[in-house]
């Protein structure tokens, strides 16, 4: 199974912050799982390849999107308190 997730932002600094927040997922993955996250301008692109159970694949995507959402909310909170 493969998936490509593209997160688009209006600001390159926000894209960079989200990239930094979710890219540690690139380091350790279970056997059969490959996650690669790159930043292209205002976009954060994650490619996921998995050989295993569909529900595990879906949970991986859910974890990634949750992490990105948490990073976005944190950035918004910090910006609002400046």
C-alpha cells in the first residue's frame, strides 16, 4: 500500500515548522513501513509505503495527520500570543 499526503500552507515558515514537527517519523519505523517527509516550498509532502495490515496503514496516516494538526495548532497559539 502506498499513500502520498500533501499539506499546503500559505506561509513557507509554517510549512517548515510543520515539516520539522513531523519529520522525526522518518527515523524509526517498523519492518515493512517506510515514511519519507519532504518540504517543497509551501508544501509538506509525506510518502508512506507499507506492507502489512490495512488498519495499521490507516493508523499510521492518522498519526501523521494528528501530529501535523497539533503542530499547526501550536504555531497558531504562539502567533496569537505575540
